[in-house]
C-alpha cells in the first residue's frame, strides 16, 4: 500500500478553472406585491415562515395561500359594493 498525501485530496491541478467570486454576481429584482402594507403586516403577524408546522412547511404554505386568497376575495367584494 502506498502513502498518499491526503492534504491534496480532491485537488485536480489539471482540472477546469472556476471563475473567481468577483466575476460572479446575482441580480435580484425588486418584488412587487399586490398586497397592501396592512395585509403584509397581518400576514407576517399570523404566519411565521420559519415555524415548524410538523409537515415540512406544507401547512404554512396552505395557510398563507388561504390568507392571500381571502384578501383578494374581500377586496373584490368591497369593490363590488361601491
């Protein structure tokens, strides 16, 4: 059995060169939401996105969808009245 220099394990001097971190960038566009500031505040108070719902976030997602859907139904009902 030969001795191997484990300090260089996984380093391929002849492999492809990756671009440096300074050459990589991600452009994140501003998100426009149809929800009002009041609705966003209510949503953030009632649902904790990092909470453990015991179902890998599925229940949180469904609850969020229901809340947002109700916001739109209330908005449509309000506009139909006036």
